[in-house]
C-alpha cells in the first residue's frame, strides 16, 4: 500500500505549501483597489416614527 509511506506525500505537501506561501500569497496581497472606501459619518440620522394607517 503506497499511501502508508509518508515520505513522498509529505515532501509534496511541504513543497506545495512553500510555493503557495512564497509566490501566491504575495501576489494576491499586492493587489490594490482603485477606489478607497469613503468613511461614514458617526452621527446617527434622525428618524421619524412611522404612523400606521390602520391604528
């Protein structure tokens, strides 16, 4: 049963994580968004209570 021998699978796992952490993550983190989010005001808007028509 070859799946019981961990040496080739562990090496593949470690190599794939090294590739992921050194190449893929910095590429995705380097992307910037063209529009920065605008800050919302901290004031709460004044709301009027709604009058129910059937009461």
